C-alpha cells in the first residue's frame, strides 16, 4: 500500500497518514547520502532518503514501493503528491 496523496497536519517532524505515523529524521553524518530521510513508525519501516528539489525550499522527492513522491514541508503541514514519470 503506497502513501496517500494529500495534506497532513504535522507536529515538528512527525505526521500521520492513513493511521500510520511518519517521522522525518536527520542523519548525524550524511557523508554521501541526503541529510534527511523518512521512516514510518507504525509499523516501523525505513521509507526513503529525502532528496532536496533544487530551487525550492523544504521540498523533497522520495520513493516508496516503486512510486516517486514529492514532499513539501510547510508550517504545521506536510503535503505529499505523486511525481509523474517523464519518458525521455
């Protein structure tokens, strides 16, 4: 079951989506990986690294169950939407 697109209330770095709790975490030593990543707490599962979208603040791309998503952080809200694949 993928992540449902929509707007979700957030408390700090935590939000609920369809009864599942998600947390945006920060790597202590990112080295070659993106600084932030997403985990699901209920049930526990690593979801994805959060890849910053160039030119946009607090906007990230991530993949989950072979789908590409866009995550936008706003004060008190997390917006999630699918990213359309473009054939080149």
